[in-house]
């Protein structure tokens, strides 16, 4: 019997080793958090990590799942995804007498999910974790797959772990309060999934842009579900990024560098990834791996979604310096993901600095 995406929650499983991490997707799923977490065996002592704005807007939705436990609130913004914020979470857990039967619930976007997730992964060598993502980017990407961690001043996500959550509860209704820029940032990640695995998803975002921005569930919900299924499939086959999972980094090498050189203050993550995808597509065309018409289709869609912050004042050398420290560098070799067509990518390991310099200059950066 077919599932009606507009009525029935969808379950997508991530299989990591011996663990199955379920993702529940559907309108109103957050209000069923208590029952779903109980069903997954998540202990009754649950500590919510959020930020003040998200907690004010959405804390009530999951209040039945946590009882009277006070939330652990950390400031909003990528620049607060630090070990200092993790230490703040540790302090509250320790003072409250949290033990290995306790759980952390991350209520928020990617910053909250990554930070709270790293705290859960490392407190007492690991306690249960659940995600209730409240941004589109977190719903389709960062809350899924078990990557948790924090930034260092010298690079993004350099400190982290692979730690699968006990559950992820994705409620598109929570996106109703999301500002347009934050929503658009998440859409760039949906475009990424289209680029790496689904021409149909890419084309639907291009065709239904207005309806998606209007949060029309008939088009938004299927896009979220397909993005989750793509990522779950990739992670299930390569949990620790030994090979296949690298395709999820399409656009991230240059994107992470742009975030780092601007100290995580100028770009939303998805915006930086959009620039990174443009750079990766440009490199692919220069190498003869991608048709120019495909690059143009990507550039048109990114422009159609809305304006991006400027890059013209940034220096190529500063970005290259960050790329040299990228976590995708293994034994001195940078693994760089490029598209070969819309819906398919490959990973290359012989990109030269001269090539990257030329790409970044064409992107608009200065020498």
C-alpha cells in the first residue's frame, strides 16, 4: 500500500554498523517526540539543547518528551559551534547528575545539532542522542548521517566524531517560522543532492521554486524525503567516509574555506556550499568532465533561488591556505568532488593549486 506523504509519517533508516538510526518525516512529528523516543528506548532523563530563539518558538512542541527539565541554551550562530559551547553543555549535565541512561535532544539547526551531538558523543563516552531539526538545512543534511563536531579558528568541523543518533524527527511544520534566507540556505543543500544523485530532484526544485518557497507541502515534503533517502543510502553504505560518502562533500571544499576565512560571519552554510558547487562545476568543465550546459543549468538554478553574499573582497591565497588544512585531505592528498553530469559525481585526487587559483578567480575572488 502506497504511503501518502501528506498524511502518514515516512520512516527512513540509516544503517551504521550494527545500529539502525530511524528518521521520521512528517507534519506534526515533533509533537509525537515522547512516543517515538520511548519506542526507540531513549531513557526518560532527556536534556534539550537549543538556542533562545528556537526554544521560544518550538520548545512547546517537544515539552512532553522532556518533562520539566530546563533547556540548555547556547547562543545562535556558526561562531558558537565551539568547544566552549560543548563545555557549557557538559557543565549542566554534570551538575544535574546525568548518567549513561540519560539522553540529549538537539532542537535547532545545524549548529545546535553538531554541537549538542558532539557533547552527547563524548559525555561519559557517549549517551543517547536525538535530533529535532528546525531548519531546512538540518532536516535534509546535518541532522542525518551521524557527523557531529565543532569548528576551530583554523578550519570548519576539524574537531568531531561519527555518532549515530537514536532517532531524527523531521517536522516540516517547524519551518514555518524560518526566515527566507535560512530557508534558501537549506535549498542549496537540496540542490546538492540533485547534483550528486537525482536529476529529477534538481529539475523539480527548478520547476517548483515558488511553491517550495511558499512551503507548499505537496512539493516541499517530497523534496525533503528524497534528500533524506539519498543521504541515508550513502551513509548506510559508507558510514565513515572511506569512499562513497565523499560525494556528499560536493561544494564543501571551497564552501568550508569561504566560511573559515570570513570567520563564519558572512555566509550561511548553504550559501557557502552554493559557491563551492559553482567552483566544482567550473573545475569540472575546465577538465572536460562536465558539459558547459550542465554548469549553466546549475548556475541558473542557484541564481533563481536568490542572491548570494559577495566574494569579491576575499583573497585566493587565504582560501587556498584553508583548503590545505581541509579534513578531506588524506595523507597530503585533497579529495575533491566534481560533477560529471547533473545527478552524478566523481572524486578526484589530483587537483593542482593552479587549477584552484584559476577557479577561484573566475568565481570572483582577487589575487
